[in-house]
C-alpha cells in the first residue's frame, strides 16, 4: 500500500519539487497551500506524514500542528516541520509542540526523502 504524505507550503516551487519527488518515491501526495486548506484535506484523509511549513497565510504551521495533535483520527500521523525559521528557539518550540522532526530551508530533497523514510520505518 502506498504511503500518504500531505505537503503544506505556500511557496509553489517548493510544493512542485516535493510533490514530484514523493510521487517518484511511490507516495500518494496531497497538497495544501496553507493551514486552512490542510485542515480541509485532513477531514477526509489520514496521511502517514505531514510536511508542514510554519509561516503561511490564514492558519500557520503551529496552529495546523495543534489541530493534528488534538484530533484522535490523526494521532498516529507524523508531522515534520520544513521551514525557514532556523533559530534554536524556533526548533525547540516546534518540537515541544509535538513535531516529530524539524527540518530547515533551504533543503536537500534527498535528505528530506531519507528523513521521511526513516521516520516511517
């Protein structure tokens, strides 16, 4: 069975690159351009992992993570922040809120794929 990933980012180039990469790696890919779109997708889909930006319009990554962690259907879903916020305090906050991993931009596509595989195995 294909693994499912939800990619949440408001930067179209990042979304396109990641979507292409994860489809090539045999994932079923869902795309959201911001947190509110992500929450709509999560109402009907339970991905194995959510790759989540923090700074987005409408609903930010922190609020989206809160929703995921407080929803019983999504409790087993892994959440990985992928963000430009790279201060130690940002990383600490993200992990304290319940993210499983915290990766920073700019990023290596290979590294993200290997981090996701490692998290799911």
